C-alpha cells in the first residue's frame, strides 16, 4: 500500500484533499485513479473514501512550486465526480483556492512574512493568476478569526483573493453570448465568464404570476 500525505481543509464553502503534485503520478490516468480512490468515487455515499458523497466535499487541490516567474505555486483543481468514476479538471474552484496559500506556506513552498503573506498562485485549469493574502502573524498561519461567510457556520481568519486576469478565462469574452441579458424560456439570465463561465439569474417567486427577484408576494 502506498501512503500519500494529505491535508483535509475547508476552503470557502467547500472541503477537500490538498496534495503535493510530487506525491502523485505524472500520468493523468494513473493520477485520476488515485484521486477517485481517495474520494471513493462511483458510490453515492463515497463510503470507501473521504469524499462525503457531495460535490462540495469531493474535491482535490494539487499544489506544486511554479516554474512561471509570475507565480509562487501552481494549483490544479480536480472535481472528483461522486456518482461516476470520473475526474474533471476543466474548471477552477475559488473555494478550494482560498486554502492554497495556507497549504503552500505550511509545506514550505513559500516563506511566511508577518503579519500577512501574499502567495502568488497560477491556476493550471484556467491559466489565471491570483494573489492570496494569508494571515500569518509572527510568520505562522492563523486559522482562527472573525471572518464569516454564508453557508459556513462559525468564523475563521480571512483570506483575500485578487484575480489578476480572470475576464474571459474559458471563452475569451466576459459575455460569451455578446449579450448582457439572455432569455431562456422567457427567463432572464446573464451568461458571464469571470474566472469561470456561469449563468446568473434571479430566483423565481413560485407563484402563478411568475415574478422574479423583487417579488414580495407570499406563495400559496
């Protein structure tokens, strides 16, 4: 049995395994087999792994020193699919990204400075560059703090992320359809590519008149 050092860490509203690239095979097929085994991919509960049976917790961050002079470390994000044995390295994950700086410092990939350490990160998935400001009083990573985000109970130390070249990462355009508003089945949405392509729309109020966003009626 091969032992692979792993750090389980929450980043934003996600949680996953943080690994050093040097501990994984260079061959992508062999690497993905290991990631699926770590998470227990292919089982709804991921019972034979640490994935937790949820896309938000079936994630892996693979970190290495960067050869690019614009970055300190490279970060490859891997979404390990829960219900099928497959690994997707197409998108970035900003949640897991928030843990990359601390992991890099703890593993000696970059020296800490006090009170804050700026870690320059290259996201391998998208080719974007990000600066992460990690709280490091006295040169030690601080995890406790008063920062609070929706979807996560409790508080923690803040991590400030600055995306340096996020516009049109995948499609080459901020608005891939060339429209600020598109309509799908009469539903107004915005298709935007900023760090990763997303479709943004307002929640339907659920009533017969079909209000969106600002509706204040009471369904039912």
